[in-house]
């Protein structure tokens, strides 16, 4: 007689292997977040930091290519392939956004003209908010890593709720900052306005990506336990 439980465990080996590989993204995302935080407070050496984040982004691309190859060429259930590919692409997109932000910070660092006191103060306070949001992203990524390694569905659900709380905190920081930017919009240049609003949206997108990943990881694991 065929042992159904054994067959189910055998079929889930490929998916579990992919989920384990995805933890590489959480480490790369944490590294990129740390480098961005350094850039936010640095007055020079931004070119070097930008290059370091570019290297992280390239490493992320390499991981994405390898994992996608394993998904499409390995022992993966066909009904889970799409979700696993989406998780991989969302992880890769988070790191791509980190590189985008690093380029924006570098460009703004080179911009010295037409900065009045209002603009200088706003940039400084905004960068402090960015740093706090990056802390939330790094924490969310650590939760995602725990989720990828977890085997208990209830634990995964709890981690998913923790990530949602972090995402909501990020939304509050983003909305409050955008309100402040609009409040002083007449006193700053269009360049400063677009820089700050663009970066805060990208950082918020990174945090949203962590929440999206947690949803998909939970869905995948629920499918494996059925």
C-alpha cells in the first residue's frame, strides 16, 4: 500500500528547498538596508556606498536567476510554481528598489544649489524618517526569514501578523512625512520635493513587499499541509 503521508513529504521537498534558498534574499535585503542607513547620514563616500549597494543588487539578481531555474526545473508542484516565482521576483524587486534609492541619495548629495534653511531642515528630518522606516524593513525581513524556516503554521500566522504591524507603522511614518512635505512645499524646490516624496514611496514599497511575501509564503505552506 502506498504511504500517502510519505508521498506528500516527498513532493514538498522541492518547495521547502526553494523556500530555504529564499532566505538569501533576506540577508541581502538587510545588508542593503544597513548601507542605505549609512548613506542617509554620510556627507561623503556616497559613491563607494552606492557601488556596494549595486553589488548587493547584482547578487540579488544572481540568486533570483538560480532560484527561478530551480523552480521551473525541479520537483515543484505546478500549482505552486507561480507563487514561488512571484515571491522570488518580489524579493528581487525589494533589493532593486534599494539600489534605486541609493542612486537618488547620491544624486541629492551632489545637489548644493538653492537650498534654503527650510529645505535643509526638511531633508534632515526626512532622512531621519527614512532611517526609521529602513529599521522596520530590516526587522520585517528578519521575520520573513523566520517564516521561511518555520514548519508550524500557527507560528507562521503569528509572524505574518507581526509583519503587518510593521507595515502599518511604516504607512504612518510615510503619511505623516508626506503631509509635512506638502505643508512646506512652497518653500522648497521642485527637485527637493520630488526627491523626498519619491524616496519615501520607494521605501514604503519595500516594506509592502515584505508583507506581500509573508502572505505568499503562508499560502504556499498552507498548500503543502493540505
